[in-house]
């Protein structure tokens, strides 16, 4: 099992290392194709490669005209199999974290052997959830979120207006994840949920505003026909803040970071990490 995981990890890292060269080649072919379609001269810096690039363009079909990313490999089976989630906390949340770190690698290995697709780890401070780690298996990525303003289902004040918890697979609303890191984060979140049926009346929303992701959970009814919608919140509700995103699983300390929230980012008010 260990050797198999090591081999898969090496293959994954090798495939990822080729992505930069493939994207550069795709950009050259895009510029050649654009020049031919618009009847413009071939860019000077591409004339030495024009013959080979045009040959490759002629051999491409519609699928090959879109550049593939290592993200496609990470979630290649996302549309053909339902996610299988393991949600856990430390064995004794009040004890020193080192006790939990010792068993973390064992938990990940156990998940991989049982075909778990995602591992979710919840942190708390003095009984209040304050952190969420989502690790996609077997190769990553792993996203680290801070949790704020957590209101559980039982803490919602207006209990009479609260809807009943549905067990149907939910429709997802992912709003304002327009940057590269934003799209990456949305991909991680959406693959936690199975594909819903069209008539499902359950909705889960991840709405990004100023890099704070608001989570909301609703159900709806149509008491007066298609144009009449009664929307009810069922909870929980909370805000999430992405502070780290790395390529490997959570126990791989050597994995490269794609994004890490640093102090100077907080002062750059015009800079948005996830969306506009």
C-alpha cells in the first residue's frame, strides 16, 4: 500500500511538472490560430515554429484544443462516482495537538485503503469551531479555512420559521469565485457533494464577499405554483476564510503551497484572492 501510494505520488508530481510547458505550447498555438482566423501576419517570434505548430493544430480535435490541468486528474472521477467523506475531530480536542498529529498519517492511510474521497478535519477553540481542513484523496489538494460567526442549527433563534432538514442531495450555488485560486477553491467545495436530482428542494450556498465565504443552507417549497417560492433556512450558517492551499494531502508537510495568506495581503485592500 505504501509503495503504491509513493508511486502514484511520483506520477502525479511528474504530470504536474509538465503543465507549465504544455500551457506555453497551447498559448503559442492559440496565437497562431487567432492570426490565421483574423488574416493577420504570424507573430515574428513564432515564425520559426510556425510549420510544426500548424501541423499540431491540424491534428487536434475539439477536446485537445482546451488545455488540460492537473486539476482534471485530481477530480477525474468526480462526475462518475459519489463523494465519500470522512469527517473527524481529534480524539481529545482539549489535549495537546501533538497527540493527534501522531495518528494523522494513520487516518489518511486508512481513508485511502477504504476508498474515501475526502477527509474533513474540524478544529475548535474552547468549544467553538474555528477551523476546517478539507483534504482530497489520494493526492490532494488540501485547503485550510478559518471559521467565523458559526451558528449551529440549534442556535438559530427563529425555530418556528426554520425548515425541516432534508436528506436529498443539494443543489449548489457558488457565487463570485472568479480568480484562479477562487476557481480552485470552488472545485474543492463542489466535489464534496453528490450530483442532485433535478427536483431536489435543498440548496447550499457558498457566496464569496471580500474573500470571506458565507455558507448558507436552505430548503424551499412552491405552495402557490411555480412562481411562488417559500425559502426557509435550516442551518447551520458560518463564514469561511481560506488561509492556505497546498497540492498534497494534509500529512504531507513537504507538499508545495499554491496559496498562503500572509500579513501583507491583509493591507492590500484592492487585491482579492477569490473573486471580484
